[in-house]
C-alpha cells in the first residue's frame, strides 16, 4: 500500500497570511490529508515557514527586531492561527532550522561534485546610499512586461514574470528608496540547469494526469529553454555558502526553501529518534506518493528548480507524484497582497466567523480552473444558503422535532421502508462521487457533492413530514426521525475533512463513542450502510445553531472595513 507525503507551499515568514494563501495551498492540503486519514491511509503532512530571504530582513528592520527574533515570533503567530483554522500538520517546521542548513549544504555539495555549480562574475545593483549590493528583492521598480510599478527584482507580483533587477524600469532601493543605483561587478554561484533539461522534460511529460495549469506552466518553461540560475545572494540571513570566497553570502531562498520540505520532515523525525525515520519518506521510497499543493506562481520552482536539485544529485530522493496548482483568489477584482495589506487576513477572518465557515466557503470557491473573486456579498449568500439554510437547518429541525415529540433520546419506530432505502441509495451515490472528487483533488466538485448530501436530509424530512405524521402514526414518525438522526452522524463524518470543528461538535452532541466517529472499512460510500447504526434509546444533546446567517448590515460593515 502507498504512503502519502503531503506538502503545502511554505508560507513566507513576513507577517500574517491572507485568505488567498490559505485556499491556494494550505487548506486543500489539509482537506486531502484528512480525507486520506479517514480512509485509513498512512499520511505525513509537512509544512514550514519560509524564514530566509529579503522579505524577512525588510520586515524585521521595519519592526526594529533582530531577524532571528522576528522569525521566531512570526513562526509562533502563524502556527497558532493555522491551528485555529484546523490545519492538521504532522509537523510545522522552519527553514532556518539546523536541519535545513545541513541538508541545503549537502545538496549544494552534491551538485558541485557533479559539475552543476559554476562561479560567475556578474554585474549587480549597488546602492551608494545603503553602501551595499542589493539582492533582487531589495530592488523595486516598474515591470518591463506588464507595467506594474511595484515589481520586485526577482518576480513581478502582478504578472508572475521572473525578472532580473537590472531589467526593471526606474529601479530604486527597497531599503532607502534611493534611485542612486549602480551596476558593479561581484561573484555569485549559478546552478547549471541546461544539462538537466532532458530529465526534467521526461519527468514532467511522464505525468499526463497533472492539472493542465501545472503542466502548461512547466512545459512553457521547458519549451523556452531553461538556463543557469543564481543560487547565492548578498545577505547575512540565510544558509551560509560552504565555499571559500563566499563567506559574505548565503544561498538564494528559492534554493533552500524547497529543501525545507525534507528538512521539516527531519525535524519531525528528530523529535522522536528511533521511532520516526525521515529518510523512509524521502530517500529510495518507492511506496511514497508525494503530493504537493501550491499556487500557480510557485509552479516553476516546484516543477523545474526543486526537481532539478533532486535529479542533479543522481540519488534516489523522492520526486513529486502529483502537483496540484491553484489559480488566484482575488479580492473585488484585485490581487490579495501581504505587502499592500489588501484583502482579508487569516487572523482578521477568525475575528468575524468561525474557521469552518471560511473553510467551506473558500474550498467551495477554490480557484482551480481559473481565478476566483472574493466579495462579501457572495460570501454571505453562500454561507446563508449552504451552511445555515441547508446543513444547519437540517440538524436543528431534526433534533428539535425529535426532542419535542420523543424526548432527548433516539426514538424506536419500525424497520426501514422504501423511503429509507431510497435515501440510502441516494446517499451512497453522492458519497461515491464525493470520495471520487476528493481522491482526484477536485475540491469544488467535492464541496458541491457535500452540499448535495446535506440537501438529501432536508428533502427526506420534507417528503416524510414527521411533524404531521406524528399525529397519525407516531411509530412511522419515530422511524423518520431515527433515520434523520443517523443521517446527522453520516453528514458529520462526511463533512469532517472540510468542516472538522462542526463534525466534532455534532459527534459530541450525538454522544458518539470513538469507534462511532470513524467511517469504517467501506470508506465514505460505506457510510450509506450505517443509516440505522445508532439504536433507539440513545441520548443526544441539541447544540446551538451551527452557523449564523450573515445579514446585509454585516456585509456592508465588513466591506467598508
């Protein structure tokens, strides 16, 4: 049986992440990990903060903190908010760890041994006012491709084109704002990608099942011709370069950051030496299915640079089996931006609505085939229709009706009849589709299937009308409500990957034992066979409203904020 290694793109350390970061990698990775665990698969879900590079140095400088202390504080802040969102990492590490230093230097040495590292003299931008060479992200200016005026020297945030600082129009220092910049000679190390182009193409083309977005970006890069990329920078914060003459430089963040996936796994392993083996996941691990989740601007690094680093060693390190790339979530037509504080940030989001509300809304609108636009009006409409009026309404009306007519215990009633068998067949059909979509990483379709599952409960109640039936045939009404209470359990377990907190609350309300909180050997479709699992006489509690409706006044206030 396969083991599943899951990684989400490493969030930058420079401040709280926004909802686009969440839906573009972190949340779908968590949902997939939860789905696989529920089905009994062995899963290792790894992530870490991306601590190095100029964003960390600039942010630390702005806050008047030592960069190490800044990264420590931000790592704790990010981890706490991810915990509050229910992200179920097996380990959440840091690229500034000793493990990442060790492994990054190891990979560098292996590439150097194979003749893939080249020392070059280049001309680099020097700032007279700052009295230093400026790494690419320390230079900002106008993108020569799309005209965006806030482009960084390594990549345009708007059009995603990878850039060279010297190509920017009207460049200026990100430190001082000075435009007094000069090109001066300096030495850097380059990773020669050209010799690996054939192996990279063969690897990419061997995965026709990857999403079109992933394959098209990767093949575009290969078709245009890969070239050597600089892997050192003039910074003090980063992984030191173990080479004479480069003592004042560190490795480029995009060289050491992907290696951070491996290093974070080693961090996890080192916490329990002898019990955990990180190498069994990353080295000569033929039984491992490695699934990566990331946004489209990270695709080149995960389909070209990181696999080239692995292939260049000539060693059997684990390569990605599947790369799920996402388009962007926009905010009223504009891009979410950490640097510009544009959009809704994760800590702010939790101040207004519970985590499960965000989890459901975001994954139901996941930007898989195209960019998706966030508006408060659409958010409110989705929450009200799907969560409050459909799922929440079914749970509330079922438990309140049962308590009103039969007390706080599951009623007996007779044996299931044609209506219950029809409901069972419909549940099995929807659950089979739901399982298929989650397994195929089609998240919007999975959310739609889950919504259909919730709808089945309301349709069943409306057809059977137990509030009327109880006056004429209490035994028949008891059967309907017993079935509906069992359906709440089914809904809770099916919803757990997307709505973990709600699922837990419902399992508590039904007073389920640990073994009753698992889907069983039949996987998700097998839940349809459990519509009579909870026997008559069992007590239950009525939880408070699962989801609050979002009114127009709240929408107006949130949009203004």
